[in-house]
């Protein structure tokens, strides 16, 4: 993950120029290198940070997201049991329903 002092790369699959990295829910300046690598040159990542990649459209609309990972001991570990997650690929099209209180 960490390369040169203060720079990081995210490796995966199917990245595009619209792929953006989020750390703890905050969008990062992301440089697209190719469909398997994104670079972060202005980001700081520390233990406990949660990282995910989103496919963004105009006006920062998020169309789909990757799984969320936690940075622990220099590695990304998948975060499980996220009950609030919407099915991948449907975030832009699903309306959230409020539960009725009785």
C-alpha cells in the first residue's frame, strides 16, 4: 500500500477515471493510473482508518462503492457486518424507507 514517503496506491480491479478513494467517508484527491491502480499523493492513512472506492458521476453522485476496508498494521482488512449498506451497484437508484414507529 505505502510506496514512497507519504504516497499510497490502492490496487484492485475495474477502476476508471471516475473511481475515487474515500478515507473515513472523506473524498480524497485520487489519481487514476490504470484499471488496477489508483494513487493517493496527498492522503495520510493511519491504523483504524476506513477506506473504500466509489464510482462517481457528475455532481459527486456515487453510483456504486467497493466493500469497506480498515487499515490495520499496514494492511487492508475487510470490514464486515455493515447492516446499513445498500446492495452494491444500486446506491444511486434505491430510496431509503423510514421505519414507522408504533
